[in-house]
C-alpha cells in the first residue's frame, strides 16, 4: 500500500474548502468540483478528500469511506474475487486517471482500492 486517504461527504463544498485551507492550512492538490483533495504542506502523503454529497454516488452513502492506493490494482481485485469478498463497484478505469474498485469491510465501511494509471 502506498497511502490511505479518508474521504468525507460534504453538503457544503465551499465551507469545507475554506476549513481545510484556512484552518488546517493544507494545500489544495485537486479540485474537480465534486471532489477536493487536500495535502499537508509538511507531509504530502497526509491527505483528506471531500466529496460532494449526491444521491447518485456509487457508494452506500456512508459519511466516511477510505481510499487505499495500491501498486497493483489487478492483484488486489483478483485477491478479492478469490476470497469471495463482495465487490460493491466493479473494477473501472475512471476518466480522471485511476483504475479502482470498491469493497466493504465487515463494519460496512466502503474501501476504494485504486492505482493511478
């Protein structure tokens, strides 16, 4: 694993943006409108993403889920299949340059496993 990023749904993206920029003094690494990723100025692997809360999100609408960046996404996908782990979002190459799939842990937390293309 390369990094684990907590993801939070937001009903107010502008307020969330101000909070993480102004209060926590983080840098904005990615702004796609519906997702904001902030990084620590001191440690670029310390990150948090804020996602716009939408009814059509491909998740179970948990308040928090985790993104886990891995070096070989296909290996993890095969492992999930071999262990009969329920895959809640199939392996997909997304337009923004990641290949990913979702599983749920035993507590119902969504895990977004991904590799950058």
